[in-house]
């Protein structure tokens, strides 16, 4: 009797392990995502309300959005136009930015694309430079810096990249614009300055051609992450937005006016668009494209003081 009972328990555990494995497989994950999307819409987005309150510290109001994060979240649950899908794809976005820049007569550079592959095993390592970046084309935050001089753990890298590629992005964040982006790996040159100084990331938060605020990210490669928030043209604000402020405020870039002009032109047709640019001194001072973002921080990052979140929301024109 004891042996039969042990076998029975063992069989139940095996069935449960199989159930958990099946639940997390890509086809079931996609089915769960579609079900979640429909359930949220029918019930008035309860999970979205809970997540927003947990992350920001205040309640979400989709009927009368007033803060910056209220309005970004309201934009998330609208049906995204096709241009959104193109603009958030890491490969297509570069072509789109160059096309828009050419139409307006801007001198905008982009990081050189070294390869676009469907799987890590397709990477031709011997044809790549010593240092480069690998990015998932369909999601945010999926970046990996490679320095072949230090050796590459290709087994670990393959596992990481396949975890990126197996699943759509933003399913449980309601970021549906990412759902239809082809899942690939972009291998891209590493943007570096002549002097090897830290590369600052300038993020222009735009609403219908107007700059709401400028965000400067520092230390994101080193892990010492700092963030400065400024009002245009260059007025640092005593604001903590998810990451702490640096001890020394970043200097105004010499080509700030050119970057602002580009961001204004690119964003005129959108209620909100964040345009990410780099100011890079190589042979000459140039503006390089970073990425486009419609839902920064998934529309729910903590801001201190709250009054800044509210002030930016008042200026964002839905």
C-alpha cells in the first residue's frame, strides 16, 4: 500500500511539473496574454489599477487623467496605430528616424547595424568587431554589451537571448504596440566618443511638437544609474524620477538646439512621443538616434515631488 501511495504521489508531482512547464511555453503564454487582455478590458482594468497604485503610490484615473502617468497609461490601452509598431521596433525605428530626418533636412546619424538574426546560432562571430551590442528588436531593456577580448560565455548568452525571443513584450503591462513587432536580434556597433567619456542619453518628452521635459540618463552602462530632469531649454529641476539625481548636474550640450528641433519635428503628429538622442563628439559633434518610446516606464514610475508629475500631465495634450 505504501509503495502504491508513493507511486501515486510521484505521478501527481510529475503531472504538476508538466502542467507548470506547459503553462510557461510560448504558445500558452501568448494564449494567456490574449485572455488577460480581454478579461482586463471587460472588467475595467483591475490589474492595471493595482499595478499603477503599487508603483506610483497614487490611484489611476482613466476617466479623467490629469497626471503625466495617468495620461501615458490611458494611451497604453488605446489600440496602437501601425506607426507605433514600426517606431518601437529597434530595426525599423532607425530607418524611420533617418527617413523623418531626411524629410526635414536634419543631419541625424544612427548606430551602424552589423547584423539582424533570428537566433543566436546565426551570429557570425568572426565577422563582428571586438565590442558591440546585442538587442532584442521587440522589447525594452533587452540589451547586452559584448567585448570579445574578455571572452564570451556563448551558452549563457544563448539562454538569455532565447528567453528574450520566446515571449512577446509588454503583455501584462498592456503595452500592445510591442505585440506585433517581429522578434529578432539586432547586432549593432557600440557608440563611443573620441575621448572615451561617458555617453549621456538625452530623452526628450514631447507632446504634439512641444517639449514637456528633458531627461538625462547617466551611468546606465556602468550600473551607477542617475537621472536628471530638466525643463526646456535647460533648467534642472529638484525632481527624483525613479533613479537618484547625480551629485553634479550635466552640462548643456552644444547641439541642444539641434536636438530639440529634431524632437519637435518628429513628434508633431503624436499626443506623446519620447525621442532619445545622443550628442557624440567623434570627428565632429553629431546627433545620433537612440530610440522612440510611447510608454516610458510603462506609465507608472515613482516621481518626487508629485507636483511635477501633475504639472507635466497638464501640458501633455491627449
